[in-house]
């Protein structure tokens, strides 16, 4: 279905978007200050030509969320790595097994202290 959607998209809009992005990239390459925008146009023109079945996710410092298309693949990889057994579930609020020292470090971290500040304090 994605292939059919991409073919229809390419015929009616994708080709024109590709030409538009290529032209905009050439215009951006004229001035030194807009070169980075020209590069962005070159990268994004492939999404305009063949958009269906693609996911745009920021590369730097991204936390995967359940609503994203790659969540199930990520979850199955984690389960395969840990074994086929159900993932061990722990209550995030249960800190009963922590020592007093660990609780103190946790509390200082909760207050926003850095590792260096916690080390100095302890």
C-alpha cells in the first residue's frame, strides 16, 4: 500500500516538490550564510519525493516514546537482548530496598545537585 501511495504521490506532487527543493537549495548555496539551509533542503527533498513509510526522528538526545513507529521494534530488541521471559517489572516508587546512604544520594540528586556537588557534600 505504501508503494502505491508513494507512486501516486510522486506523479502528482513528489516530482514538483523535488524540483522545488533542488531550486531552493541552489538559491541557498549562493550566499555563505544560507549554505546550511541549502544542505537542509537537499536532505529533505527525498522525503518530499517518497514520503510514505518514513519516520523523521531527531538524532541527538532523543528519548523514544510509545507513540512512535519504531517503539515496537525497540521493545522487541530489548526483549530479545534480555531473553524471551517477560521483562522484570519494578515499581518506580519503591525505594524500600535502598540503604540510608543511597537514599541520601537520591535525595541530593532530586534537589538538582550535580555528581561533583553530591561528592563534595558526602
